[in-house]
């Protein structure tokens, strides 16, 4: 848990406590990296003042869980964390001298190898620091395992840095690259990257305070810098407010910079030399706060060129000195977001009457710049008034952290908010490398029909081995596997580069945002008093994406559009073609997704784009390829003299799901995409830009907003704080209801934008930056694919048809292992006939198909769409049930008369065994769905229904309690209490299932009562940890845990886990990232889509039941956090075709309206709030129930 122990304190580690530090060292690092006890003792002897410990009083905790060496001994205190360092001579100017100096003062040369001293770190070490200063090299930071993930390491580093600053020392820290973010948070800066032992390391530093004399800012000196201590009138209406600097015009400072910077009694800059006052803008009528007191540290830096040297200085400002000349400036800590107005200014200059006069200071209000961009001070014009969106004050640079995603299901796009040049990343939903397109012999790891006798015999032998083994396991089932072959991956399709020509670089009032009310990304800025706007959207009605550029400038603009390919694919051809039918010039990109995966050319793909700008000149020109060796042409579309111009693009491949059968040789190969794309592109010319935009907005609203809305009122909407700053300030447990609400809406936007095509959303939705996204961006069926759709039914989204079509067209009944089998796997491409798994369907991943059946049943249970159920839903369910009826076999290990799955494994766990809990629970739920849904489907196969009923009664239900009180993951009790594995597979019946959460011993035929089962599930959940373990650090595992805590009606643990996920695993653009400390992390969409589901589970629950004679329990606000005291849900959906509208205030329900759909079969319903039943009724067609008595 991320809570600092209340009695935590810091002190130097005594010599007899070093052994306790060594025990922590061994638990924190791999054996080949951990220091020896002798090394730690040497460090403590050399620099005892730098060996800092985090302690708890021994009386304040039980020491039974700590190693003996961790206990307090004579000191009556317990060491729970430490950091140690040694001193080196003052920084030198060569790698040799620094290396040798470091080695001479550190006990082992290998601890600071010369290889880590890069040019960047040498430059930093050569920075102007007092000659007497020493370098401090930090070796390690460690925390005892029971106290990790509670902020101890951060607090320890903060204490260490604070002590170093008081010693005026230079700290150089060589840290594992993955820990860089931690050290940046406590005030260090990265000065270089290097390798140590083949691993990436970051070189961090913090410079202790120097004296005013050393910095040249004593009495009588002037100050120049990028951002100066300043003057002005109070922003609240003039005067000289207490703690604010008055106007300095014509006024001398008695002690020079000492009047505005903290100095100690000796005249040295203390506390980092920070500004003592709030600094105000001197511009007439402005007076706004530029720098808050205590956040600007005076430092010396080399000047940089913010604008061309020939540009005339702005009023109130004097020119910068030449680039590279040392100047003084304010280092704003912890970040520039401490400004009310954010930015740099030019130096104020020194108005000196004579060499001994005092400095006269003034401060100009100039907005911050990235490449000379001045920032907007609040949300950009047009941003949703209620704050439903993401907004930023600078262009993005890193795709996974900064891009804003759009999509219509068939195509997706991301924008970074460029100004003179925008690079829009493009995706086509079916573009895949590898597979049968790359290798005609590819079969995805499937065993062939002629192997059936051998495989059936092998299967029987494997089962016998498992049942005969002492612990019910087998080492491997490799005989059942086949090489994966040319699997490939999802791939990006290219980029659309939009370049404005002959425009001034004097950019101001920049802003960009993603509007979640309308699904539009906008970038706005001003140039020479004129406004420019670029807005992008992807329209599902026309299956095209559109980007419009407009300006208020009477001169208009000239803009060039170009296509370029993605890294990892062969260079595509880009050329000009005639669009026909009056469509004009068209820019065409064609290519093949060939790769090293196979010898074939790969899937063919195409992008077409056309520009519309009435009254303007539009020319398509063939140009030389920038890559002369590519041997492929290139071309551009140029529009001239336009006040408004929009580009429309469409894209497609020759993938055809209908060709994934024997008649087509399982080729999945269809017609070239050009003709179909031309029809789509030409169709867009029937509409004006306004009509295209209106159709998109209407469709987007109907998909996301017309039927459903969540409101968390009083959430602190602040349109003056950009999303990245708000995310940076986000804290675990404290939270930010506004950001949490936006993230909820953002998840629904991502699902709607990525699933309404012909294929369902994959591991990255349908966004991929290049040709080789992590884990192939495929359909990861362990839990990730399922998590993508948890929110679909409950938040009233009609977006699931692509799942049903995908399953129906891609899964085939097979008879390979001695019984009917439906080929499935843990991961699959769009040709699911060709799954990726190295293990076959008989491991955990074969449960993929039954996991999808949860969604199939839920869709019918929520919507009562009988026509769909008969035509598509029930046949899918019956196919899965038929497969698992044949798969269940008698348990010959326990010999208890039950039917079990064998072999199996719990997703991504090691043991290969039998009766895995998740498999047994899911199959039991599947058989229940068959019995409940058969009447509506008109099922007449009595033999089939009887077999389902009989085997459901006989099968093991996957619910067993183990030796330490846990819910067992396997039928054999082999769970470890220290297993913090990312998956919660054995708790699938807690959430999203019901085999645990609605456990009933009279139905599930066990001797356990419900309280025992739920208690065991909670023990397992606790021991699984918080979703950050040695095996992974992903957002999806955290939001799954949050949903489970909500299932227990534990609001505090739900909110803790939810806020921990947001704080740790969501980037500046709110993408869920897998490796949060990486500067360019992996994007993985499942947490984005699982997050809203976890939120919904805290607000409303209506778990499935084993049969429809049992009451449907609708629980309202079961885990409402205290931070959401007021809000409403409109259009939420639960089982039984029921729509729920509810409001709450002061953390209590005020009104609930339940409306039953027309044509719904009758079933009993209990409405529960705060543990008591508030209403009972039987559903009838069109019934409305209003409840106000809370």
C-alpha cells in the first residue's frame, strides 16, 4: 500500500546496523548486483554521514515478518530502508581523471565504471561549482519487502537530497534506467544515459547551494537571466500585497539580489537560493503572478536562442546575450506548472547608473515557448465547457505519451498537435504482417487432420501422467504443439504529413485538445494576429477520416500533404492518380506488409487522400523520394491560397474474413482494396465539410452520449490546468474526481473508436505506431481481450457486433485430439483459425472461446435481442458448450467422481495440471447460460440439454479453499502466499463472473458456505498484491483488482487501487502504459477499457445468477468513494433488459428509476442499497419503478 508508516523517521545508519542494510540489499537486487556485507561496511566507514536509514521504532511494529538482522537490537529501532553513498574529489574534466578519482574513493572500481561517464555527464560534471565542493556518488537505495510500494524509497531519497543540499555537495547518481522517474521526482536531473553491465543506466545529479559571491550576485551586482525576479502591481487590483514585490522602477535594492532571494547570515544563498516573494508582471494593467514564492531557484545556465537574432526585441524586453554565454535564471521546481502564467522571458537587462549602483529589476510577462511557441493560459477556445476532454499547451513529441487518438473502427489516427508541420499517424484495422499472406504454408500452429490418431494417443498419455503424478502436474505437453511459423503482428499503415508553407514562426496562444463530446482533435494557434485551426476526426458513417485547416488570415495559406510509410515495412509507393467522377487529384499510397516472418509479399494495403478547398488551387505532384535507395516514387498534394481546406483519406487491405475457409485454402485473401476505396472516397464528395462534420458528431453522440451519461458533480473542473499537469499532480488515495471522470469517458471513446469496424478491438485498440507493436497488438485472450468489452453492455454501447462476427467466421470445429474441438488460443490474429500459442488448446488458453461466450450471453441478458440470439448468439454458445461437454473427463487423481478439464493451466502460470479453477468456473457458467437461453432460442435438441444438465451437476465447480485460507487456483493445493502474479484467473468468478460472487452451495453442490468462499477469495486477492510485482507493472492488473475490491463493497480499497493505477500506469495523454518509468513506454489499451468497468462496478452491480428463478440483485453504490459524494448515472444497463437512472448527494442515494424494456420475460428483482433491500418486483414489459425512500 502506498501509505508512509506513521512513525517513520530518518537517521544515519550505525556500524552495527549495516548488516540489516545488507539484508535489505539482498532482497532488493539480483545476486550478481547486490553489494557484499564487506562493501557496505566499507561505505559506512568511509562516509558515515552519507549512509542514511529509514527507521521505525521497534515498539511500533511486529517484527515477526522481518529477518532477524532487520530488528532494532541495542538501538530500539528497526531499519526498513537505506541509501548509501561515498564521496569523490571535485569533478574533473576528462573521463580518465574522473574514473580514477572515483575509483580511489569507492571501495570497488566496478561500482562506478568509466563506461558510465558519457560526454553528457562530463559536461555536467564540469558545470560551475565551487572548487571545494565534492562529488557524492550514491550506490544504492533499498526498502525492506514488507514496506515497499508505500512511498518509503521516495521519502528516503527526498531526505537524502535535502541533507546533500545543506552540505553544498555535488551528487552524482548512477541509477537503473527504470528508476529515473523516481529520482527526477525528488529533485534530480538526468545528465546522460549509459550502460552498465549491458543494462541501461541514467546519470542523475543534484547540485547543492552555492554562495551568493560564488554566483556573482552579491551586493551591488546586477542580474540577467531567462526569467528574472520582477515587479508590478498586485493582480487583485494594485497596491503592494504582503509578500509580493512592488515596482522597482527607479528604486534601488539595498542588498541587490538578496532582497528577493533567500540568503543566510553569512551572505550565502540558503535553501537553494529561492525567490522570497510572489513576483508580478509589470505590464500596465496586468500585474498577474509570474512566479510563486519559494519555487524559483537561482542558477547559472548558458543562454539559448529563443528567436532569430535579427528579430527586433519585444517591448519591455532586452535581447538575450549570445547563445552559450553564461546568464542567471530561475530554475522552477518542482515543475514550470508552478507558474500562474507559464513561461520563459528574455532577460530584463541591467539599468546601472554606475558600476556600484544597485540593480533595478523588472519582469516581463511572456508566455512559455517550445520552439518559440507561446502558450495559452487556459483551455483553448472550443474546448468543452464542462471539461469533457484532454487539453495541452505544447505539441506532443512521444507517440505513446502525447498523441491524441481518433477512429471510426475501420481506420484510426493519432495527432501530436504540430503547428507548421503535423504528422498524423494512420492505421487500417486489418493490416497485419505475417500469416498466410507472408507464408502460403502458414498454419498458425495447428495440428493437421492426418495427425489425429497420434495426437489422440498423446493426449490420453498426458492425462494419465497428470492423474498418476503425486501433485497432479506434468512438466510439458510439447508433443501437442507445433511451431508458430510466420505469425506476424498488427501494423501501422503510415503517416499523413501536413506542412504549412511560408508561415511566420512567431506562434502564440497555442493549444490542442481532444473533445470527448464530439470525438474531434483540434490544434489552435495565433500567427501575426490571425488564428489557425486544424481539426481532425474519423467518421464511421462515411468510413473516412478528415482533417480541416482554416485561418482568419486574409492571405490564406499554402499547405502540402504527403504520405509516408512506417518503420518496419517495405517502402510504399506514393503517387498521384485521377480520382475520377470529378473527384480531382488523389494521393495514393500502396504497399505490402511484407516482413522477415515469411517469404511471401505480405498483405497489400492502400491509402487514398484527396483535398477539398473551394476556390483554391490544388495540385498533385510527383516528387523524388527522400530515400533515394528506396526505388519507390513519392508525391504531394498542395493547396494554395486557401482560407479553409480539408483532406479526406480512406484505407483498406486485401484481407477478407470470408476467405478463411477450406474453399479458399484458408488464405483470407480478398480483392485488392483500390476499387472499394475509390467508391468510399468519391462518396465523401457528395457532402460539404459541414455536412461531414455534422454526420460524424451525430453518430458519435448516438454511440456514446444519447443513451448514457455519468456525472460526478463538484469534481473540481479547472479549465486553467492542462491535462498533463493535472496528471502529474495526481496522487494515490487523494485522487482527482475530475480527471477520474474524464478518464472514464476517454475509455468509452477509445472503445467506440476502435471496435465499430469489421474486426474487434485488439491489444492496442487499433492504434499502432510502427510495424512491430509489443505482443503483436493481437487478441490476447488471457483476460485482456475480454477486458476490452467489460464496459460495452453496462454503459449502453452498441459496439459488439464485430466480436460476434469475428468468432463466427474464424473458429472451426475440429477433431484432432480425440474429440470434437474448437480451435482457439490465448492470442490470435484476425485469422483466428491460425492461433499463436506455442501451447495448444489444451492449456489455459483454450478457454478463450468460453471466455468470449460470457460476452455473448451477457449481450442477450442485457438486451433481450431475441432475433440476434436465435441467428447468431445461441449457435455460438452451443458450439462452445458442445466442445466442453466432450472435453470434461473424470477426475482420476482425486477420484471424487467429478468431471474436470485436463490438461490445463492458469493463464501465464507455470503448472500444467487439471481442474484449473478458472476453467471449471467458466464452463459451469457457460452451461448455466445454455439452460437459461435455450427457451428463447427455440432449442429442440433435448439430448444436448440433458447432457448439459447432467455434466453441469457432475463437474467440479472450481471452488476449493486451501491450506492458508486461500481460494485455490488449482484443484491441487499448490498456491503460494507470496505469489503476486499479475493475473487473477482463479477469481474470474468474483469479477467479471459470478461463480464466486454469487456462490450458492445448494446449487454448486459443495460443503462450503458463501461466507467461507468469499473470505477465501478476499485472502487470495490480498496476497496477489497491488498489481506491481516482479512479473509485471501494468494498468490492467490494477483496474481488475479495483473491480474485485468493489465487488467486496470495499470502497477504500477500490479507490486506492484505482488511484494507484491512474498515478502509475497512465501517461500524459491518458494512454494506459505497461512500463510507466520508460520515457517511451508501451501502450496497452486494456486498462483504458477496463478502468470504466471498474468504476461502474463501484456504482452499480447486477451479477448474473445460475438460473432465472433466482432474484436478480441490483446493488446501488456498493463501493462509492468519499471523493465522489454527488453525482448521477443516466442510461446504465443491467441484466434483464433494465435501464437504471440514479442520483446521489452527500454520498447518499436520492432517487432511482428502473425501466424494463418491452418484451422482457418476467424474473424476480431485488434492489439493494447499503446492505438492505429497498424494492422487490417481477419484471414485466415496459415496467417503471421509482424509488426515493433512502
